[in-house]
């Protein structure tokens, strides 16, 4: 898996369903992801860069934390593509 600002939420949650709990614990703004409708609509088009902006979390931090959670849960290394400043 490669992560970048262009990675879609829906793609992440389909591949790593455990990230739903991670996101909800990370920020109350992620609670909308509990709705299947929201995941299928907004999640399909919302890249991590937009999600970071809406939640007030820096993109670099969000991508790093997601990669660390995937590693912790699965042992899988995640490649982080260049995250712009």
C-alpha cells in the first residue's frame, strides 16, 4: 500500500477496516465515517489531503499516523509518497 494526500478514504477503509476505529478515536470529526452512506459517497471522493484539512490535522501527521497504525495492526510496511508542505 502506498499512502499520499491523494489516497481516498474509501480505499483505505476497504483495505484496512480497522482504520475506522482509529480515525474515530483520532478526531470526533471522523464519526461521520460510521455512516455507510457517508463512506460510500464522501469517502469515495475525499482524499486524505481534504480529510486532513477538514479535521485540522496536518497531512504529514495524518499520513504518518495511518501508516504506523497499519504497521501496528498488520505488520505491513506502508510506503508514504511525498507529502507536500
